[in-house]
C-alpha cells in the first residue's frame, strides 16, 4: 500500500514539475514570441477539434437545415471548399398568408468551410441569420432572389431583382474570415439601366454611371461617369454582418 502511495506521489510530482517547467520556459520568452507560441498551440488544438468533422453536414448547427450548397476554391490551394446556405426551422416563423397560404419566414445564414489536405474541413465563417427568408413580402414585386457563387477565389453574394436590377457583394478570404472588397449595384427600369454603382473597398474608390437618356423614350443608353472617394471605414467581415438588407454604402 505504501509502495502504491509512493508511486502516485512520484507521478503527481513529475506532472507538476513538467507543468511548472513549461510555464517557466514560456515566461522566459519575449511577449511577442510568447503570444505566437500560444497562438500556434491554440491553432493546433482547434485543428484537432475541427479535424474530427470530415463531412460538411457535420457542421450544420442544431435547429437548421441546408438550403443550398456551393463548391469552389476560395483560398487558391487547388482544393474545392464548401459553402452552405442554411435556414432556421423555428415553427413560430411559419405563418399563414392571406393570399399565399403557408410561408416559411425563417431567416437564412451561411457557413463557409475550407478543405484541408486530409480532405476534412475547417470552419472559416458561421453566420446563422444574415439573409432574410426567401418568402419575405416583396410588395408590388417579388422578393429579390439570393444567389451565392464562387469565382476566381472570390465569394459572391448576389441579389437579383428582375426588372429593377441587381446588387452584388464580393468577398475575399482573409485571416480566416471573408472581407468585403467590392459592391456593385445596377438600378433598372425594365430593360433600361438607369444607373450603375461600383465600389472598390480596397482602393476606396467609388464609380457612379448615370444614364443621361433615362427619361428619353426609345433613346440609347448613354452614361455619364463620375468618381469619388469613400470614407475610410473598418473592414466589413462576413461573420459580422447581421443583416444584408441593412447594409448601406
């Protein structure tokens, strides 16, 4: 019994010694190196945890379903990353419309997964409710149609609004998130483009093209182009956007 107690005491002492030794070694590091060491340790720990999830469906949070999926290379490593548009399933968000019957007004969100070398995934972004429902009230016209796509390593969020035009957001993968780098808006009246706006958030430049013949019947589209500088602002990250409908530039 004494031998058993002695063995346990020795093992505990060794563990305590190793922990103190590790803490002492880290305390000798300069602040920058210490922070870097802790960051690497956390990154490895996060990778081990996320590495357990091999399939995109493993990342779907409880209470949500997959509304749409998109594949494409987002970080220029030659591997196909995975984007899921998810949708809530709260029963109190399902309403009965006077004319349209049952409508699911649960909001939609987005999950972006980066594919790793071992064919598992690491979650870059989870934003559960940044998109409105596809069944919102469109007034005299239908609700803008959401389309998410991947092209040239960029993530595009497009809203198409038929005869009224479209608006689109361009995101680039940066620091394990997606930063808004571009915004394009076309304001139409049927087949006629009334104006176009394009913003480059990296250069801080805004282009506005106004159709000077917009009020002339059967006239060709002729655009007057003007440039301006946008106010400096904090980078807009996909993970932090609460509602795309309320983004204003």
